[in-house]
C-alpha cells in the first residue's frame, strides 16, 4: 500500500483512474490487456483474458469506487463476449471477456455491484450465460415464454423469432416473503387502473406501513435487441427512438452517436447543436409532465392542469417547429433531419421566455401551498448511501446528492461548447425530486438559449459512411432520465449485428424499492411517479 | 344577558371575540411561519374591527383612533415586517411540526374553560354588557403563552408575544370604556419599538448561533456540558 | 308471587349445581334406576334407553341445563312480576347469624336485574348441552363445572335479593368465589391459572372496599340492614368516603378503567357460556350494587360524584374500545368491549348523578333509564356474541381471528345471528344498542339545564367521547365480522369447519338475537316499565316517553327529540324492497360470478387479504399514546451496500397501559413492603419469644 | 296530505341529488379551465349502470349483494327526515339528527363489510380507512349538533330550523363555529378532497372507492346514487340549519315554490365553495385526516364553549 502511494506520487499519470485500475489488477494477478487505441471512444477498452478473473475485476472496481454503468453480451458464434462499462470521475472504461459458448459460465459482478444484479439476470435469461455466485437465481426478463434452455439472443435463435403463442401468466414467481404478525401482501399490476405501462409490484405491508416492495418487470419485453439485428443505420435510429417512447430523442441521439463513432464520422456542428436543443426540449416536456403527474397523484388538480397545459403548449411548439410533437425520428445517423429556421429560433426564445415566466408564477403558488408540501416533503426518502450503492442516475440521483451528469462530467458535442450547470438537492425525498426537476428545467431553458446563441451555420447532416464489419461504437448521452448508454456493433454490409441500449430506468428501478420502504401505502403512487422509471426502456 | 336580547352590534362584538380566539387556536396549530404571520395579521384586523365596533357601541370616539392604530400596526405593518424577515432568512419552508397538535389544541380548549372559570366572579360583578368577553381575552393571553412554550422558532415567539399583547388590548377595549388615549398611544409606540427591536435581535441571534431555533440558545450556556 | 319465583330461581340454580355432583357414570344411580324401573315396569323400555351407559351422560348433562333453564324462566317471571307489578316485597330468612337473619327485599330494581339474569340464563341453558359435551371427555369433570355454575347463578341472584350487609357480602363472595373456580376450570395452562388468581385477588380487594363502604354507613346508622342505611344522615365528607369506596369496589367488579385489568384476562379463559354469564350478567350485578348503594342507600348526591363517575365512565368507554380494537383473540376482544359498555352505563349513571345533584330529578331519571336499558341491552348482545364466539371456537378450534375467515359460507346461520349481535353492539339503528346510546345522548343533550358552566361543558364533551367510542366500536366490529366471517379462509381449519350439529348452540344465541331486535324495534314498553324502577328510586318517572304513542320514543318531549325505531325498520325494508323491485325484478340482469380484480397477475390467495392487525393499524397509529406498543422489524440484509433484503420478520405487541403505569408500580410497592415486613421473620426462636413478650407487655399496658 | 307531501319531498330530494353532483362537476371544471360535461351526465351514468350486467366476485356472500340496498335505503330514509323545502313535515319526527348520524353509520357499516367480503387487499384497505375516518368524524359532528341543540334545545331538525327562523338574525358565534365544524365533517364524510379523492384511479390511495372497487352494474349505481344523496344531504343540512330563510313554513304552492328556489340558490352557492376548496387543496396524507378532523372537533368545541361563555345569562 505504501509502495503504491509512493508510486502514485512519483508518477503523475497514476492519477488516471484507468491506469490505477490496471495496476491494481496486475497486483491481484489478473491478466488484463488494454486495447489501445480504444475502439470504443470515449471509453477505454480492457480485455480480461481469463473469464475466471471476471469477479476479481469487479472487486477491484468496487474498491476503487467505480460505478457499474451497464453490462451486455454478444454472441460471436464460438465465443460469447461479455462487456461491462464502468465509470469514475467522468472516465468510462469497458471491461470485456470471452467465454466458451458451450459452457457459458462467468463469475458474477452482482456481489460487488447491485446495479449488475438485474442486467446479469437479463443476460442469463437471453443468452444462457450462467453467472456463478449471483445472489438472485430467479428469472427476470424471460417470464414463461421460453423454457430455460432457450437463449433468444444467440445467433442460432432465428431472427424472426419463435412465437411462443399465448404464454401462461407468471403466477408462480417466487416472491420474497415477509413474515410476521398481521403482514399481508398487496399485488398491484401488471394491469394498472391508469393508462400506464405494465409492471407488477408486490407489497408486503402491515396496515398502512410498507415493509417491503418487490418489483416484477419484463412485461413489455419487445425483443428490441433481437429485432435490431440486420437493420440499416437509419432503421436502427428509428428503432432506438422507440425503445422508450418518452425518451425518443435521448435514445436516438445515443444510437446515432454510437453508430457515428463506429463509422468514424462526426456530425456537423450545426446538427450537434440542433440535437442538443431537441434533447433539452424533450427534457422540459417530460419534466413538466412528471411534475404535473406528481401533483395529480396527490390530488392537487390545479397544478396538474396548469403544468399539463404548459406541456401541451410546449408540445405544440415542437409540432410547429420540428414537425413532430414528441420529436420522433428527428435525429438520423450523421445529423438531424430538420433544421432550425431563423424564425423558429426566435419563436423558441419567445416560448422559452413565456414558459419561464409562467413557471415562476406557478411554482410560487405551488411552493406556498402547504397541502402539497405536506404530501411530498419527507415522503419517499432515498439516502445518499443507497443512491451511491445503486449509482442512481438523473434526477433520482441528483435529488439524493449524487451529482453526475454526462453533459457536465464527460461532455460530448454540443455540450462541450456551452456551460452546463448541474442542479442538486440533498434531501432525497419526493419534494427534492420535484424541485430538482424544476431546476433542471430552468437549466435546460438556459441551455436552449445559449445553444441558439452559439448555433453555427452549416449542414445539418453529413453523408453516411459505411463502417468496417465488426466496428463497434459506444454512445453516452444524458437523456432526460439520466445517462443513456448505447452499444452498437456493425456486421457485414453496414448492417447492425448487435444493439444494446441501456435506459437509466434499468438503474433507477431498484431505487423505488428502497424509496417506498417505511412509507404508507397511499404514498406509493407519488413515490413511483417521482422516480418515473420507464417500463419499456427497462424490459427492452 | 342572553344573546338574543343584545343589539346586532353587540352580537357582532361577541362574534368577533370568538373569532379572535379561533385565530389564536389556528396559530397554535400552524406549522409554517408564513401562515402563522398571516393569521396573526388576521387577528390584528379582527381586533381593529372589534375596537371600531366598540367605539360605536360604547360611544367613545377615541377608540376609533386606536382601531386605526391597531389596523396599521398589527394588521399591516408588523406582519409585513415579519413576512419579509422570514423570507429574507429563508425560513419560509421550515416546518415546525408539533409532536401532537391535537393534544396541544385540546389543552388550549382546557385553557379557555379555565379562563372562563376564573373570570366568572368578575363578570358577575359588573353590568357592562360586553364584559363576558374578558374570559375570551384572558384565553387569548394564555394561548399566546402556550404558543411560545410549544414553539422553538424565535419568530413564533414574537408572534406569540404580540398575540398576548392583543389579548390584553382586547380586554382593555371591551371591559373598560377603552384606555386613555395617552396610554394607548404609548402602547402602540411600545409595540412598534418592540417589533423593530425583535427584528434587530433576530439578526443578532442568527449571526451568533446560525439559527433562529431558540433551543440553540442553550448552547450559550456557560456551564460546560 | 314474584318473590316465590325469585326463590324458585335460586333453588333451581342450586339444584342444578347439586345435580351436577351426581357423578356421570355412577353404578349407584344405575341401581337406583333399576329399583325405580321395577316399581313401574311399563316405563322399562323407554327408561332403559335413558339410563343406559350411552345415554346417561347426555341425560345428566341435559338435566343440569334444564334446571338452569327453569331457574332462568322463573327469574324472568320474578323480574317481570316485580317490574310490572311495581310492589316491593320483603322477607326474612331464618338463616345467617342468630341476631341478624337474612333480610330479603325484592323491588323493581332487583326485579329488573332478575329479568336480565333470567333472559341470559335461558339462552345459556339452551346453548350449554351442546357446548359442554366437549368437556365431558376432557380431563376436568363436568360435575365441577356444573356445580360452580349453579352456585354462581345462585350467588348473583342472592346479591339481588339481599337487604342487609351480612347477607349481601356472603352472596357477593359466593358469586366471586364460584366464578373463580369457573375461570380456573381449564387450569392446565399457566396463563389461565394466572388469570384466575388475578381475578380472585382483585375480587377480594374489591369486596374489601365494598365492606368498608358498608362499614361507613353501618358506623353512622348503628345497624347492618339496608333499612337502617336508608334513614341515616351523613355529612358530605363521610358520604363521599362511602361513595368513593363503593365506586372502587363495585367499579372493580364491573371492570371500570383503570381497575379493569382482570377482566380481559379472566373472561376469555372461562368456558364460553360462563364468559357470557360473566360479561353479560355478573358485571351488571356490580352495576346493580353501585346503583343500590348510591341511589338507594346514600341519602344525598353531590355533583362532584357525578363528575367523577362521568369522567371514569368516559375513560372506560374510550380506552375499552381502543384496547378492544387491538385484540386478535376473539374472546379478549369481546371482554374489552365489556369494559367499554360498562363505561357507557357509567356515563349514564354519572349524568344521572349530576342531574339529581342539580335538582333535575326528571333528567336524572332519564339518564338512569338510559343506563339501565343499556345494562339490559349489553347483557343481551354481549352474551349473544360470547356464545357465538364459543361456537366458532368449538367448531374451528381457533381463537385467533387472524386464522379465521370466510365462515359465512360454512356457518350461514350463525353468521346471521352473529351479525345481529354485531349490529346491536355497534349501536346501529334499529337495533337495541342504539336505543340506549341514543337515550344517553338525549340525557347529555339536556346539559343546558345545569347551572355550572364547567360542568355544562363537561357533559357534551363526554358525550362526544361516547360518540367517538360508538364509531370506534362499529370499526372494531367491522374488523371482527369482516375478518372472521367474510373474505377467504386463512387457515385449513377455517376452510373445513361447518355449522354446529347441536341445535341448541344456535337456538341460544338466536333467542338473544330475537330479543335484541325486539328491544330495538319496540323499546317503548321496556322504557315504560323502567319507570317503576325510577319511581321507586327517585320518586319520578318519565311521563312523556310515549307521548306520541307506543311506537314512538320521546324521552323528554316530542318537540325535543323523537325516534320511531319501528318506522325506521319499515322505512328501510320498504325502500329496499322498492329498489329491489325496480332495479332487479323489472328487467335487471342476473349477476354474473367472476374472479375478483387481481390487477391481471392472477392467483389471489388468502395472504393477499387485509388482516385484522392491518385493519386496526390506522387507529393504533392515531391513538398511539394510549397504547404500550412494541414493534420490531427484524431484517436480514445482504449484497453490496446491504442493499438487498433477504429476510424480514415483523412483530407487534400492543398492550394495555394500565399494566406498566398502574399495576406494575403497585406490585413493586407491595413486594417491597412485604420484603420489609419479612425482615422481622428472623427464624430465631428467641426473637419470636421476644415478640410475644413485648406484645404481652403492650397488651397489659393497654388493658390497664 | 302532510305525509304525501313528505313523500314527494323525499322523492324530489333523491331525484335532484345527481343534479347537484353534476353541478359540482361543472363548477370544478370551470375552475380548472376545463370544459364540463352536461349537468345531466350523472343521470346518464346512473341509467347506464342500472342496465349493465352486474358482476359479483366468487368469494362474495349475500352481504355483498345486500349492502347496496341497505346503503341506498338508509340514505333515502335519512333524506326523508331532513326538511328540504318545507319544515313541519311529519317524517321529521321519525328520527332526530342523532338518529340521522346512526343511519349513515348503518349504511357505512354494511359497505365496509362488503369491502371485506371479497377478501382482497384493496377492499379491506378501503374499509379500514373509511371506518377510521368516519370514527374520527363522528364526535365532531355530534359536537356540532350539541352546540346547535344548546341554543335550540332540540335535536329535531324541523323544530331546530323553525327556531332559527323565528329568532331572526342573531350573530351567534356558536353557530359560526358549528357550521364550520359541520362543513369539515361533511367534506370528510362525503369523501371529497382533501380527505379523499373521488376521481382518482389509484387503488392504493383510495378510501371510499377502494371499498366499492368490486361493485359493478346496478349495485354500483345504487352506491353512487346513495353517495350523491349523501352529498346533497350534508349540503341541505348546512344551508337549512344555518340559513333556513326562505324555507316553506306552510304548504301553499307559492311557499313551496319559493322554498325550492331559495334552496337551489343556497345549495348552488355552497357547492361553489366546495368546488373552490377541491381545486385549491391537494389530498391529505391519510394520517393527516386525524388533524383535519380534530380541527373540526375543535371548532365545534369552541362553538359549544362560546355558547356557554358568550351567549347565555350568567
């Protein structure tokens, strides 16, 4: 340890987290190979030679406080490769290892990172990779559609799929069971009373107090990863825009960025700025709607209708300026499909100003309304420790004092050219998540204005270059829910062979299980709404 | 005197008296400072109206002046000052939740009964028609004290103090034919000075203990714990 | 005539006790039977069946309860005679001390309580034969149960008859001691023995207070008969001393807070028909004692007494129902409700005392009538509920309601009968519980007649406590009925039980249910007859109770308040019928059966229904300071950052605050005192001789 | 004649209750800048529900089917004893206001049992919450009644209204408090915001709606109708006790017509107040309801105290 410290002092490069990680691996006798130059910018790629060292690598990462970002597998016919993306201080690093297809066995990361728990179960269900030491052996994404032998994401599984017919309901899932005096269960979902996506929540409660909450997701597994195979870049961008309907800009942005990096192509600066504007507009629309929904869940009609009205006006502006209310398919590989005309810029400025003024008025009223405050203050705590353990993203993390924002910590174009402020709240309750949204909206409005100010002239799309077979790319953007990761690998003829989008919901869903604890049952809906995870983005 | 035998003016005074007690109770149960200040202002306004009505009923015109004074000072000036103070110090989102508001409130009703019981002999002595409101004013005083006991925020203490003063003033208005003008002006001036002094005082407390929580003053104790 | 039936009732009860002593399978009895049969050979065929080994047990069992039934019927006749005849009969029995024979007095008040005993006793005698069969093959002989039941009933009846201190105390102790043996009947469990001991202890302390109270009166009057007491004039201080002692003694037996601790322990452990008698009747005997002492024997009433009784009554009402809410043992829950209902009765008595002390005899009579009527109503519905609970336990062997559920499908008849009891105790119109609570409210509403403002504000406040308690009772019985009878069965026992085969086990509760409905719908005749009681005690009656005719109840005056339960019932039935005809018979579609809403997940099971703990949890949280709550959640966590729960166990214990704050300190003081006293027990023989020596010296000094 | 009139008044009462619900909806929508459905929409909804095939859950017993009838008939009976447009009708004698509270309790008791009859978590949850809220509301309601009865020395509604009419305008502090207390109780008992949210779709937060979650068809129709009548009942109680002016004191057609008109205006105004409060407040956390209701109790208690202290001869 002393030696290490001296080494650190003597060699300044040792502060580079990736190198420190590599050194520590070497200390532990793990054979690792840094690929240079990295095929996956902005991340560095590290190959772990022996799959049996996979767990040790996670242990090292945990000891150095890396954040487990995402994990995905690929079927390379003879070998399955498993990759995991880690992050520390804005530095991304991808670990990769290869295992035998016939005996797909790998030590699990879940004992070190909770964030690895569900993604590994996802990999096991869809690739048939057995993770040893995984604390939770229950199935996750695969409900009853296929037997446990089938691995739908392997190349051997036909792309058009094997329609399983009508599958039986997943009634015998072995839920966690709380025991004790007068404890009862409330099964809620997958069909909910409102028009929302499906997901099952199993509560264990005693009276009104929640003792335990367990989520059972995966009801909207659409096979996004499988149907992406063999697509052209344009059609992948369209698919990415539909991974989670409310994050259409975010996912399309990430996918296009990944494909462009794989193709060694850079979108023109004007296109990047327009992408930024689109992303911020999406953020504002969703935050408005979320805040409205939080108010609605506590029966506060006034704020619900007012915020809903503002969102509607905003969406109509989207329609008028970009031709689509939700901005779907506005981002294409190589650039964007719609330009900001001069008049539109002025209009956008004006509407931003109006929105800001209206928000000021409205939020002053809301702030003074103690009946709303009574409901959301001290409801649904997520402690800083839990947020850290989880690596909670976006407003969920930021409301608990976890400050991480891709736009600020690992800036990409256009955010490397403007100043991004990251708002923070530290209470970790529903009110914090409410107010952090509001602050983010303010930041977003400002960003839109400064992006408009600095908007360069030029093309809005670069011609597409077909990338090499096997080229891979990583897209990392800050969607409105938080960091979105997107991995793309091209196959023959410039077609996609692997697409893995990681929505922030995948990370944030488990936070809800913690947030709900100790609250009373009727406060759950507002807790849920304050996190507002995407079912579709989680289930893929 | 049964209420049906009184004139409407007198009935209105009684009604206002009971509303003033209600405001005292509302203050007792209020957890947010801005609300507290607002209710205090309402109490001041009610007091001013009562004074004006009493001026009419008792036919003593100088009470009009004191009504006006009450309105400007307790209904408008001091509340606005306190509100500014709360906003400036960023206390408006602080919530001071009582451990059991219902119990405190019920204790408050006990105080009302008690003050009624105590005042009964006095009321029986005098033929003045509005005199039984003296129990009400006594209750307002006691509730103001209760407010000060149950709260930790210095601002709440000031409001409690002012509401005690309101109770005394109310008693003076309804049970005698009003105080001499000089005394009233003096009191009004005193209140004003007190309010300003409190304002200064807050900033001092704040700068020395970083909070307006009066329990924090315990730290200023010289005895090392 | 009434007195004859009263005696007959006592004799029949004693006979039932003695008959129980005849051993179940005695060869001697067999020989006796043979001897009898030889005399009347014609009966041989039929009698052989009866006296055969197999049938003898049943015959024996039935005969006990037939005798009890006779006792009950004659008690009803005696009570009715005294109540409707309005005569006061006195008698002297040549028993007791040579210079103090037992004085008997049978007036309307005794008659009313006789009626109450009789009505419940009839139900018990119907219920008993089926219920006690279980004990026949148990380890405890039925004869013990029968003997003490007989003695217990006789004791209660003698208390009502007693007209002198000596007889009263003997009857009182007979009642207490025999009921102790009944509580201790199933003494194999340590908890039962503890409950019985606690009961005995508190009964003894209570009896001592009562004796002291009588002693105060006796000290001033110079005699031991109640007639002496009635004429004596006391100073207010001594009268207050006597009153407080009586309130303590009778209140302890009645289960007033905070002297109630024995009640929820003792009532649930006794066999259910005994619980019904104890809760339904014995507590009322204590109420009788209190009324007799305060309204009859004491010559004056102070308003402070009324205030004290009112406050204690209100506290009992509220705390009783709150503690009841937290119980999961069906019989304990019912026992706590007895505390509540006794509280309601005492609220009525307190109001009555206040009004009388203010000189408002008329209102005092109204409040007293309310209290008496509630005593009767409580006797009816509480016995009904205890008998019903007995059947449930008998059929399912589950006493914890968290293990029951869905019984309405397996015991439909009992469910209906139990529902009537539930509606009555929840004080819902048009059942009987509502009438007496309504009368109490009406009495409280007249508070503007009281002079003092403080007292005047206290009366409505206590009435609002009564309203709160009434609503909480409804909540509690929704919980009880909902968890026990409705929903899905929570255990296999609850899923496989069935209605009792013995008809009497249904007939007993059904008889009481019928009375509940009858008294609820036509309360006026009963209230009219209670006028005799108030007439004898206070010298006033309620003249206007049936000012609008016997279908209407107008306790004060028609324009103040009126209530017609029968019209309410007719109205409800009529409207319901019209709705039924219009919406269903005229082209309404037949209901379709389907699975309940499961949110699309499927497979709802009994674990996913609300539990009793859950149901009462909001109340527990709102009234937190009243309970001694111990809530523990044991969590096992694992994984990174201890993020994942791997095990969770929830435990909750809610108990009565009376234990840690009253009984435990008293017990500590007693222990400390006895330790201190035990120091003089050195064990050294010379020390003892020295004690004797000094005692002798002091005595000699005293005598000289 | 008088009995016939009483019957007609009851029928008018129950027939116009959905109209009041429609009007409340309209007021709320206008306050939220929304377009409102027709005033007669509640009638259409009821008709639709009555015609639909009801579905009953498997574990349900007869209590589940009987409860709607009991709820509706107790509510109708309650409506029959409340003077609507005329006082001095004979039905008012059947029961006084304490019994009226008892009627509501009876209906609620069966509804709560029906909630537990299906054996799901939602039903029991609703029952538990409903019973808790009503248990806390009851003392406040009774205290308000007491305050009233202390002045009028009666609990008979018709007599009480007559009393207020005949004493003329007296500014009684006690009445002001009793009215405020009763309004708060009415909000809690009829399940309006901020105590309960009648329009929510979230099973976990519901009170009344969770209890009746399994009802459909005519059963649901009956329960809906009963709750509309109940809403109107509380409204009528408040306006007719505290502002009885305009109510018919004889049975001449002009007096009755004027009474109906006055009542309509008073109710309409009261509904606007209710609508405003629904728009301006969020639904309370369930354990805040106790504070709300203890405040209602406090108001009624202050009413009683101010009656004792200020309004009577010492």
